[in-house]
C-alpha cells in the first residue's frame, strides 16, 4: 500500500503487511545504498534517496511503514530497485556460502583420509616390529 | 609570466590536458577517507563503559563531500564478500562460519529468519488415552511439543484449520510407557496414521480415526521406507513414572514456524558476534606486560622477548576476546594492595569490533543440518523481497 502525493511521486510511505524488522531493516539499508551513476563529474555517484526509514506502528500489529524520499525518481521505482538489489545480494550470499561449505567438507574428508592413512601406517609399523621381535625370540630359543 | 595585454596561445594539448584533469589523480592528494573517519566507519570502539560508533553508516552519499563512495553496490559486494567455514561439529549439527563484507542489517535478518521463520515439524495435538502419572496432561502435552523431530519439513505441507489431517501434513507417533523413565526412544512412529478411533454413531461403516491417511507414509515418502521417522535424540526425558503409573498417548506432529510457537524453531539457537580486534596503542613492557597477560581470562595476549631481558606484550589471539574488559580495568581488576600504584590502562589497549565481519554460529536441533538451514533462510529473505516487488508492480 502506497501513501503518496498525486502530483509529486518522488516521496511516499509504503505499508508492508505481515512484515517486521527482519525485512524492513534490510530494505532500509539497501534503500540508503541506492546510487545512480553520473558521468563526468567530481564524484560520479549520486545518491537516489534523501530519506529512507521504517517504523513499526504497534508491536501487536504485523505491519511496517517504510518512508522513501528520493532525489527525483519515483519512490516506488527506487523501493523496487532496492528490493531487487537485496534479492541479488541474497543469491550471491547463497552461492558463496554453498561453495565455502562444500570446499570445507571436501577438505575435512581429505584430512580425515590422511589421518586414516597415517594411523594405518603406524599400525603396520608396530605390527612389523612386533613380528620382528617375535621372530627374534624364536631364534634365540 | 604573461604581462597585461599579451595573448597566451593555448595549444590543443593544453586543452585536452585541462579537460581530463582530475585533482584526485594527483599523487599528493590523499584518496579515501582520513584514518580517523575510516576508524569510525568500520570499527565499533568498545570503551570501558559502553561501545561507541555502533551505528553503521549506511547512506551511500555520506562522504560525498570528500569524494568517497560509501556504497556496497553489487559489483563491490561480489568482490569483497567472503564466507569462511570455521568448524562443523562431529555430529554435523553445529556450524561456525565467518561472513565478511556484509552489513549488520542483513546478517540480523538471517539470524531472525533462522530463529522464527524456518518451518519444522513439532507435536501440536496430543491425544491422551491414559495418564495415571503425576505429570499433568497439559504439562505432558507441552513437553511433547518441545521434542525435536528429525523429519525434513520440506516434504510436508502446512495443515490449516479446514484441512483434514492426512499423510501429507501430519506425522503420528504413539507412546505407551509403564517404566520408570519415559524417554523419547519409546515414541513409535505410526506410518499408517492414527490408531485411536473416533466415536461415531454408525456401527456399519469403517471406524473413523483422528487422521485420514489414504496410504502409508512409507509409500508416499520413499526416504522413510527404510529409516523410520524418529525424534532427533533418543534420550530426552519426557516424564518420570512411579510404580504402577502408565502413560498412553498419541501425538500428531504438524508443520509450523517459530513465530507461532518456539517449538517450531529449527535451531537450538543461532547467533553472531562481530570479529574482535584488540590493538595495543603503546608499548606494554616488562612488569606491565606480565600483568596484562595474566589479566586476560581468554589468553588473548602473549609475551614476546625483545632481547636484553626485556619483554613486550603482543596480541596473539584477538578472536578469543569476549570483551570482559579485564585488560582495561583499573589495576586489571586485581585487588589493590597498599603501596601499589593504581593505573588506568584504558590508554594502552583498544578493544574494537569489525563492523562487517560476523562470526555466525548455528546450532540445529536435528531436523535439518545447519548449512541447509542457512541456505533456506537466505531463500526465505529472497521470497520476502519478491513478494514486496510483486505487490508494488
């Protein structure tokens, strides 16, 4: 639900139902990060947002109000872009995490196999020594 | 030097040079933020009484006046984001990993979703046929609800008020105990549904039970054909019985999320802490070094020999720091003996946290391994964003 102005769509308040701090804080962060690339200027990055914040009107009601004020772009578009960026970020997090976990598991398996090999080699050594001692005993007898 | 009235000829090269000139390229001009601002932006300073600079500077244009871009735009994020898995416990149910390059808002979102919005299976309805123990019915039912069940919730559907409990949304367990200690290993899975008969007027038709399974769960879920569904741990104590006491009950497990009730939370707990950074602001030598090393209960500091019998304290294991602040306390928290100088050590040690480096620990209760839980949590955040985008379009 969007509460804005009919004449100027660069600022609006959005009500997200059935949401809480989980999504609202993440979206607020992404909104603050929204940039547009300008060329040929001292600083080529221009922020798209002048104000981004959220509030929870009452803790018993499951709803969040997100306020967006932009530097010209329609507020709805900026919010959509922020959510889109958040989705892409999540996808990237997921892929990096999966890769890290599978690499770790492979490494653990490799280390475990090496440990096994070492243990076996030690056991074989011990066995050899025992056999050698046993054969020496027989000889002495 | 030109005098008044003389024309200066500007060559083409000069024009091109002027057009492309950017003061920031000059080698003497410092780029980036001055170090004190960089410290404020990236570190939480844990002072003796309270931490400062805790809020993350999230606005992309915060440092525009200095020409520094404060954004974590996707390309930078992809390059700088890293995950390092530190440890997976032997039974695979505890996971410790580092997330570097992400903001607290999103890390907290993951933590909140892990605790409250990942579905699990837990006992919701407990049909008690016989309970002669000293544990009251409702207390017994509440304890049953908290028993973790090792079943993948993705295979099951939610049971809403209008639905009939069937093999796709309910797991039925039976408990009939007469022995002194009632443990979870005495819970028996009933793949064919409830055994308790609902009393109905017809004596001709087939007796109806509390669930309507059309076929055995062993057929519908091939994973459970050979491995029966069990609680995650067989030795959880449910109740203690005296001589002659008996408990006979049937429990139905359904799918739910932690928001509704904590029994549906798939993690024992999930938390993160920021990477601690301990900096010695000045040289700590000899006797002071010894006292500093002794003061820290986590052995963060070490003694280093400098030669000539002089010693120096160094930071060996900053990651272990728990912010107990013993190293910055007056006199290291030791009792003040008469005649010993009281010193303030706040100037020598700086306790900091790195704002975008999180050490996550996830402890799963047994339904799913922790790495799967985290992946699911990220997927749920993605779904939330998608829902918002769909509502806006």
